[in-house]
C-alpha cells in the first residue's frame, strides 16, 4: 500500500515519503505547517490515493478525548427509567460511539483524520496515548474491550498553537509541511486553475511572494489564499500589467483575499505613504 499523490494534490517527495513511512510503521502521522498549506486536505487525498474510506474527527477547544471513544448518556437513561421505557434495561442503548470507535469497528482498513489536535486542552493528546498505541480501549459501562479490526491509517494535524507532549510525539511519525517554493506553487495552482496563462501566473506569484516577504507582516498569506486570489484575478480578467504596484498604489489588487487583518493593510498603506514622501 503506497501513496504516490493524486491528480488533485501535489505531494512533494518528502511528504510522500513521510506518508508511506507512517503507513509502514503503523504509527500516526503528525503533520504540522502553516495554516492553509493543505494538512487537512492531505488526509482526504491519502484516503483517495489508497482507495480507503475517510473518517474525520474535527477537534475544537471543548473537545475531550473521551468523546472520540464513546459517550454514555446517563441523563437519557434516567429519563427513560422514569417513563418506564423497556430499552432502559440495556445500557448499550445509551452508548454513543465516537470517531475512534467507528474507525476501530470498521470492517475494512480506513483513514482516520484527527484534525487540529492543538486546539484541544493540553491533556487531550495524553488521554489518547494508550488507545492510539494499543488500538484498543475499554467500555466501563458494558465491560467490553473494543479492539481495532484493522489498524487505521491515522493522520493528525496541528497548527502549532500548543506544544504537544513528548510521550505523544514518540508515538508519531512527524512531518512539517514547508511552504511551497515558486515552482511547486505553480504546480499546485495549475491543479486548481489549469487554464491560467503563464504570464499572469508568473506575475501573480512574484507579487504573492513579495507580499509574504514584506517585513512586519503579521499574517503571511497562505497557499489556500493565493488560490482564492487567483480565482478573483481570473474572474476580473486582470492582466499581468494590472498587478504592477508603485509607490502611490502599493496595495495589491483585490488585497482582501491576501491580507486578513487591519494591521497588515495599514502596513502597506504606510509603505505607500513613505514611498510618496521620498518623491
């Protein structure tokens, strides 16, 4: 079982090696990188490339590890007991399976995405150590042990908002998605905009990388944002000449797709003011 990328996803050589290493080692693949560099999309494309079903567990700040295993609805059981419901005698009627249980119970090998694990509480990764290591967990209410029928391919993403525990990191194969160089970015863009003209693509990406390298920028535009920006440029039928900036008009065309906070917009406005003052 080898991942070689897909026609809809440009996988660099080092990323492809990381995916296949994690599959071979049967360890979770922990993927970090700037927001918008395709970490979540990677899991979808790995599932597509390997011909496997995908289960997504999207983590929020309030998510607890137990929710990935199961939840016992004691309130509903109490209510049903007061109403004299027959189903109250079987505790299994009040067990809600989580995403890990769903993945462990599948009759086929699949891909499990644990997306943005760093959003949760710092104890969240530690609470999943044994389950991810042994591929099994105990259900105390029923006394049964749930063991994975087929060890899933697990992909875990992080935006580096929190440091992850060493014990958790030891159980993962790690890969950091570096920001694409211009040639790789061209290949990525052509997946989404196959008919874009070379001159416009070159001019737009030159502009894009110049913006990313602007000193003092609070949030650098990402891969997903340049793809959106190019979609707007194509919709407006802009030419490479339309993208040229000068001292008086230093903000990029349709900059709202690239600059996502007022500090960065004001930074470019100050640069324009300083350029005019030098004339």
